[in-house]
């Protein structure tokens, strides 16, 4: 009886997650909601000197503790401090086996006028000064008074900063001559969630942030054209040949801008979508200028594709900006380099725009689950690019499969649970995050069926936008769509380096015997050609899935993972057999997947 009462009580709490009334009455009920979100509103006034590349900032931050926990401390990211000799980013770049050529030893050679920094001059909690210490790229703050669950606290900060020479993502005077690429440029509150604080040092990888509303007043030279995150609400004159631009950005977890006196600014209003903005240098060579013009209607097509296939883009604008060091996603915008062939320009725009959904709207923690950001983005942007081709590929993800399979056979693979900064090789990180992450998504289509995958992606976005989902949230979404058991897929492909390797062991008359060589289980699609020339497709369910994907193939008995072999009789004498003719299963040794009587 006690067990029944406890189970009933827990079920009531689970069903009540998200209920404001229950949350207010019961802290334990609040803990049952795994997707509560902290909230922070930024009010900043920035005065930029474009001659010295230094700026002064005033920041008022209103932080709402929506967690069930009492917070005794907070942390800020000071990303620009990474661009100093001796920083963790510098040392890691010079000691890793395969340093990024974008960084290499460049940071170690920066002079004092070239480094980046953010110096916090004062910090107050509700009007009273509080103790703080800068430790590399993190500001550690000890609070005067703990922040209680549900409490709002105001932090006021004055800071000075210097824009570094452009090295990685941010900086001044990049290789294409863009004056200011202002990303990760302000003191940014670290994220706190059900796993605690995420005050990661800035070593090489990407970001995690708290959603909120930004109000930014930027004072800058009057001749500079500025674009980026947020809606321009007002422009006014300021003294000393400057102007002040007032931006507002609702419900974002970062704020980015770029500026140059020679930017061309084009706009394209989509009939049933946002206004697209394009910022690029007017001194580009004619072929590049032509590419930027051609890009504009195709960007609208990309916006439509992603909105149709993931979920509706929620903001009123999106900007494609020449800047940075390659391509990087930000709130309402991307910074990309502009001196590219048209195919390259379209490709980088497709990839970075797709990040808007998987990183800036779903916003998985990139440091812990980088593959859900880069991999899922690679998956959907590759499909989008395929739509632009005159001759479409039957398997546009084949390159991702080749990359992953090469890594799996190399002996250097690390599991996808590896922290983004903890990969032994940059190249292993790249293939894991981009290629294996894309294969995770594409291969799920093989497992559950393409239509179910499409439904899963849309439901995942609908259920978890603005909630920082985790890997299990995506897999559970697929389970809800299909009513299949799929935790084994996340465990083996996402948390281990177990590989898929199935082979054809023997064929004798009508009898076919398959073998599982790798440790990772999978359901099997099998194509059989008979000696009379007819063909038949078979589907062997994986027993632990507890069901089958929709298929027109002949469904035969389940294969239990622990059984190393599987034998069945076909309907006629067999001439040839192939495991997974679609090649959407990431079998690491395809040479044993085919048998031919000849």
C-alpha cells in the first residue's frame, strides 16, 4: 500500500511539471521540472573608440533565479581575456598535437596593444559592492547575500575592454579588412541549470548561455555601419563625431555585432517571414560582390526550408554579415568570411543559418554535447544544400558517413560524451562533432523510418525550443513519435565507441546466415536476389527495439543482440545478398556486407 501511495504521489508531481500553482506551493514539485530556465536581462551602454579599439561599458543585469536552489555565487565569462599570451587558449593551441592554423602560436605573439581583455572595475549586487576575482576568462563572484529560488537580483558593473587582433571568431581588422567582429565581447553571465554552473574557461570551443532580453546602446564613430543581433530602435547623434545606436533583442542568449565604415547594407523582406539583412564590404572584387547579391534570394529559400523542416523562425530579422574568421552562428545573425566562390558562400550561409535552430533556439550545451549542435546542423544544412543542386544526391550525407567510418577505424575515436575541449586532437573533435553527429541523426532515419525522423525533428523543436535540451530529450522525442525503445541507440552510438559491423557469414541454397561482429546492435535491412532474377527485401527487427519501423519489406523474426549469428530461410535459391543497400547504416566494414554466388 505504501508503495502504491508513493508511486501515485510521484505521478501527480510528474504530471504537474510546469504548473505555476504547483511550483509555487511545492519546491519538490519544482525539482521535478527538468527544464526550468534561468533568466537574465541585460541593459548595456557601450562607448567604442575605433582608433584605439578600446571601449568602456556599463552593464545593468537583472537575474531571475528560476531554479529550486539557493545560489551563493555567480560567474561571468570574460571571453576576450583568452587573447593574451599565456592564456589557456594560447597554451592549449601550442601544445595540442594538431593545432588549429587559425590560432597556432599567434596569441603568444600579441603585443599589449593587440591583446584582448575585459577588466571589471566595479560590481554591485542590489547597489552594494561585492567581491570578485578575474581568473583567466572567468569572473568569480562571491555574493553578499544568497539568491533565493524565485528571487530577482540586480547587478551593476563598470568595465573597460580592448578588442584583440582578429584571431578566432572575434576581433578587429580581420584578414578581409572588416574593422570590428564583436562576438563574445561583453561580460556574459554563465549558465546555471539542473547540472549546476557552467563557467567553462574559453579554451577553444563554443558557448552556453542564459536566455533574456537585451537593451544595448552602442556609441561609435558616425561613419560606421553596424549590424547584428537585435532590432535598431533609435539612432541619435553623440559628441565627438559619434552616433548612438539603440538595439533591443528579445529572448536571446547572446548579443553580437559587427561594424565597418565600408559595409554595403542590403535588405530583403520575405513575404511570410523575417527581413533579411546583408552586410559586406564595398571594396570586394566584382565576382564576390556578384556572389553576395546572388546569395540574397537563396538565403530566403534557406530560411523557408529550415522553418518548414524544423520549426518557424521566431524573430523579425536575420543578418548575414561579412566578418570573423570563417563562419560562426550568433543570435539573429551569422558572421562569415566573404571572399568565397558562390558554392562556398551558399554552403557556409546554409550551415550557420541552420545553427539558429539547433543552437540559438534549442541551445544544447555545446561544451558537453557539441555533436547535437554541429552534427544536427550539418545534417539539416546538407539536406538544404542538396535542394539547390540540379542533380540531387540520393545520399547527400555520404561524406559524413565516410568521415565517421574513417575515424571509427582509425583507433583515435573518443566517445561523443567527451567535453568539447577535451579531445586529444582537433581533427577528432571535428569529425566527431560534425560527421558522427550528422550520422547520428541520419542513421536514426534508417532505424525508425524517414517519415518518423521528420516528425521527430519537428516535435523536438516544438517541445524543447528555449529549453536547452539534452541528448536524452531528443531520443525520448523519437520514442514518443514511434513508440519504439531507442535508449540503446543513444548509449552505443552517443556514449561509447562501439562500432556497427554486420557480415554475411554463409549462403547455402535458401539458407542465409548473418553475423554480428561489432558490439553495437542494429536492425537489419537485407536485399536478396534469387537465382531466377527476382528480388525480395527483408527486415530483421532488433529485439531490444520492441517493434519495427514502417517498411514494405518482408518482416522476419527478431534478432536478439547477444546472439552472434542469425539464420533464416529465404523463399527461393539465393544468388546474392546485401546488408543495407541504402548505406544509411554506419557499418564500419562494408566489404563483408555483400555476397554473390558468382
